[in-house]
C-alpha cells in the first residue's frame, strides 16, 4: 500500500508495543511534527491581528463599536465548530478532517488579506476559525492514536501544548515584520497550504466510528447561540440594559436550551455526551478552558492595541515586547510536562490562573504612567502562568474522556476556551473603551477584572477537586 492510500487504523486500544518503541516510531514523529506545525500556524493566524489592529481598522474604516468583531471572528468560528469537528474527526477520520481544515485555513487566510470591508474581513476570520477548529480538534485525536501509551501521550501532548504557545508568540512577530497586514496574511496562508500538502502525503488515518449522521441540528443551534452571545457582549459596550442586548442574551439561553434538548433526546450521535458533565475531571477541563479564554486570551488579545494607542509604540515594538510573555509561555509549556505525575493537574491549573492574576495586578498603572518597562514583571508572571496552563490543558482534555473520543474531548475543552475568549475580548474592549478616565484607566479596570476572574477560576478548580475526592 502506497503512502497516498488511506490507511484506516484504530489506534486507541491497548497494543503490545512498548512505550519507548511507540514514542519513537516514524508515524509518531511525523504526526507530532505535522500536528504541531499546523497548530502553530493556526494560532499565528489567530494572534496576527493583535499588533496590526490599528492598521487594519484604518484600512477597513472600522468603527469602534465593530472592532471587537475583528478580533472575535476567529474565536467565534472556533467555538462554534470545535465540538462538531471533534465528533466528525472521531467518526469519519481524523486525518481527513485535519487535512481539510489545514487546506481551508490556507485559503481563507489568504482571502482575508484581500478583503476591503469590515464585514468581509470578519467573515474571513470566522472561516479561519472554523478551519482552525478542524485542525485543533483532530490534532489531539491523531496524537492519541499515534501515541497510545501513557508515556508517549504525555510527551506528545506536552510538545503540542508548547506549540500552542509558540504560535501565539510568532503570530504578532510575523505580522509586525511584514510590510503590511495583507502581506502577513498571504504568508500565513501559504504556510498552512504547505502543511496541508505534507499532511496529505504523510499522516495515517484513524477513527472511532459510532454510526449515524452528523449532528447538524446540534451544530446549528450551538453556533447560533454563540453568535447571539458574542453580539450581545459586543453591543453591551453601548449599554447593557438596552433592548437589543437583552433580546440577544435571551436568544442565547433559548438556543442553549434547544441544544441541550437535541443532544439528550433527538440526536443519535450527539456532538458531546452531556453525561460527561457529571464527572469532576471533565468539569475541571471545561471550566479551565473557559477561564483561560476569558482571562488570559481575553486580556492579551487587546492589550497590545491598548499599548500602541496609549504609549505610542509601533506594531513591531509591541510584538517584541509581548514576545517576553508568549516566549516564556512556550518555554514553560515545553518543560512543564515534567510536572505530570508529580503535581496534580488541578494544582497546575490553579497555579497557572494565580500566576496570571498576579501578572495582571502587577501591570496596573503601567499604561497610565506611559511606561512600558513597568509591564515587564507582569508579562513574566503571566507568561509562566500561560505556559503552565497550555501544558496541562491538552493532557487533561484527552484524559477526561474515553480514549476513543479523544477528538471530542479536545473539541469540548477548546470550545469552552474560545467561548471564554469571545466573551473576554468583547468585555475587555467594552471595559477599556467605556471608562470615563480614558483608555489607560480603562485598561487598569480590565486588568483588575481579569485578575479577579482568574482567582475565581483557581478556586473553582480546587473546589471541583474536593468534590472529586
């Protein structure tokens, strides 16, 4: 059988192969390399607008009320499609979904650089998020299939988590180094297409078919619920008690209720097994993903733009400054896998949230003083905390569900992560731009709220630990 043929192998059941031999196979190495590369490109695409937001806003003539959509397009697509992508990957082939997602990411990213209006750019960003959902959800499923032993899985998820941080680190640098934000999108699109070609030729297929049809009704209701939620949070900047905001929030609740009913009663192959929410480990995984998006991603997605507008730094200077945070996150995530088996995952997550909270509090007053050096201690603390989180979260995602549903487990956790991201970005922009004291004072308020929510997340993780024992 040539390497161009699809080779379907279910690799999630125990095998007689030793752990060291499994981890060192060519299939394992190539799977880890390609999934990590695609994940890094997806996260680079996600974070590219962080430092180019002022230029993009100017080029597209985007009003202040719509700026949240420029950042929230990708996490919206991610949150809406991660669950269904994980289920499709498990049922119809993780390699197939991964290659399709990587190819779609390349095309939609390149097209995003050609847009001339805010809504066209936002739609391209949503499409990029949907493509990234296919990549992220299927990646961990492929890794679990390629590394069935606990030791190999620990190594693979640790490296993959580090490349999440690596993509976050490189995205702003690549975007800031390009002559324009449109060129940056062309470069990232080409990179995704190269990974898609290599993946098509190299990866081995795996699946855990359950039978039945895709959960279209569940996907539609869940996606519409997220659109309503993000729209409500974005419009809330102009007043949380207005009728449109209340109607959108009500629609979100109704749609989530419909989604729950569909998953429990009407779908033969639901996107997510709701019974998993009765298990403490899955609850910890979901809560941790939500709090990570709400606090870490929400704050650091908009903080570079605030820095440019208040301190007057250039896009490239901002990218280099935030490399301290994202680079530390990458380095720590790469090493934090050594904590597995020595420090309980819940303790790692709680420590990550508390480090982020400490970092956010340390940065208070820096923008108001116009002093970027005052951000450095906070960026160090936040970077270490982010690295600990990015190392612990992927391993917990696959361990909180049966091995045959690894892609669904990954999709579920990351769905909550990007729901939190959508809410966090919208709230950060709303708080920072609606403060009567100016952007710098608003940034302080956003940092303080982010720190408080992270502390609540740490307490929640530890409370669930007590329930589990």
